[in-house]
C-alpha cells in the first residue's frame, strides 16, 4: 500500500533493513519500495567495473547499514520482476556483505532514456575519488560508441573540460597488457596520459621499465635513456660499418680532394696503390 506522506521525523524508522516490511512510500513523486535483494541486479554497463568485497570501506558501509539502515536509497529501474541498479551499487554490495535479504530502493521513471540512466551512474561514481581511471575512460568511450555522442557533446553532458575528455578518450590506445597491469596498480591518471601518447612498441618498452614505480619523471628518464642508446648505437654502427665509412669518405673527398691524405697515412696509401695497380 503506497503512502503519500514523507518519512517523518525519523526516516530510519521505515527503512531499517532488519524490519520485514513490504510496503512502499511516495517521496517527492518517487516510489520507495522494500524489495528482495535477490531481485536486484547490477547494470553490466555501469562505469565502475569492479568493487572489492573485502575492502575496508565496503565492510564499514555494511556495518553502518546493519546498524543504521539506508541514509541514501539505491536507485533502480524496474524490468518486469527485476530491478536494475542505476545508482548505488556500492550500497547494494555492502547490503549483500551484511547478509540482508531485503532492502529499500527508489524506483525512477521508466520513461527515461538509456542515456539518462548511464549519465546518472557516471555522476554518482565520479563523486567517489577511487573510481578507476580506465572505468571512467571506458564509460566516455561507451557514450561515443553506444549513444553516438561526439566529444563536444560528451563535454557538455558530463561537465568536464574538452582537453580532459580528449585525453581520457585516447586511453583506448593503451596496450591491453599495459592496461591490465596499470589498472591493478591504480596508476596516476597523468602517467596514463603520457603512456597513451606513445606508439605501441615504445609504450610497452617504457612500461616494463617504470611499472614498479610509475611516475612522469620515470617516463621522462626512460625516454632520455632510449634516446641516448639510439645515439650510441648509431655511433657504433658508423664506426664499424664499412659502407658508412666509405660513404663518408667519398663525401669528404668530393668536398676536399686532399682530405684523404689527412686521415690516412701516406705509407698506407702507397701500399693501397701497389696492391690495386697490378
């Protein structure tokens, strides 16, 4: 039975999860309903792709929900007898960790378009500092691939700068193995931007050198070492490759016919003439 009144002076009295209640309430035009947690399903497309069940914050949130109930509702959209999470997957996960059987949810307007749901999910996840950079980048790429939004439209929708969105979109250039390892390490966003700007071969090579301590300074130092190595190898090659020596010698003689006598002792020249004149 739906109630038209609000939650009263003690909102937790109704949403306390230990109470077995099936009733619903209408608050600010939105239906709040207690449903079986088994009927609630995460959205596979939501931005945050991994929630650590054993993390301290999930355990603390689970304990808080057990003690005090839900301060903020989990937002869902209804699909027949199933409720798909739009916002609040951390609270849902914590409720499962707390072994709750039923929890209160806020059911949002079914007339909303899928893009609206996606943006609601992003907004909630962006409010949390530990959102993985790749999860966020994958979401922006989804807005482009699935909903056809251009970068300019994404900038307008999510309220981020054009430069920021551009860099985030370029993270799709990160090599799969680099992405996998970097995601596990929670590498700083600025380091990922630098890696994404490199070609695949250099990116993989530099990552192997810096992955124990991934910083911008480490990238710059590795790039500098690579450049020094290239110069050194070039010098070694020029010193030992006869074709390069001969080519350089021809250029020198063309500019100055007497140049050869300054670099090769006269006795060696005489010997060469004897060997090749016969």
